[in-house]
C-alpha cells in the first residue's frame, strides 16, 4: 500500500528548501517516487514536506526542518552496492564512502533511522511504522 504524502506547515517561500527542492514523496514497492509542487494534506489539515537531500546534514540544513530521517547500512554492504551499481573497484567505493559523513555521524544527528539492509518488504514495513508515528506527532501539534 503506498504511503500518503503531505507537507510541513512552516514552509517559507524565501527558504532555499522551498525553491524547487521541496518534493512530496511516498514509498511504492522499494522505490521513492516524488512529485514537485504537489500539496498533500492530512484530514486534520496539517501538511508535511518530504525533502530528499543527501547532503542535508553536510550543508547544515538540519535546523531548517523539523525532523531528519536517515537510512543506514553497514559499510561492507555500502561498498558492495557501490561496486555493483557503479562498477567501481572496492578501493574506489571505500574512498567514496570515506569522503562522506559516517553512519554513526548520520545517526547521531537524526530523529528517525531506517535501514535498507533487508528485503524490500521489511524496509516498507519500517517506513510505514515510522510514517504512522510521524502522523501522530504531527496530529499532536496545536494549531
């Protein structure tokens, strides 16, 4: 079952994340799909903006969002996936990873941490649970 997308209520038109970088997104199968400029709301009238930004933490944008969600996998699996996907050597894949924030650094700065180490249906289940909990947090916000 696809997840329902929605947007954050605090979007500011002059904010860098509001200028063409804000996408609603939902998980279908094992792929994130997004639509720029869509406005999805909850029955309560509250909104959420899902932003896919691989460098959000590196750029220091975490103070511009309410929550940071991170997906992590063990380094050995990350190397394997890079080698398979990009055709790089293990050394090149390892070098690429070392130029990025470590998994621990990402976890330390995140509100929600997910993993794609398992089968897609397990990841889907993790995301659905996290999304349901997010909806409860958003619903609890007083207007």
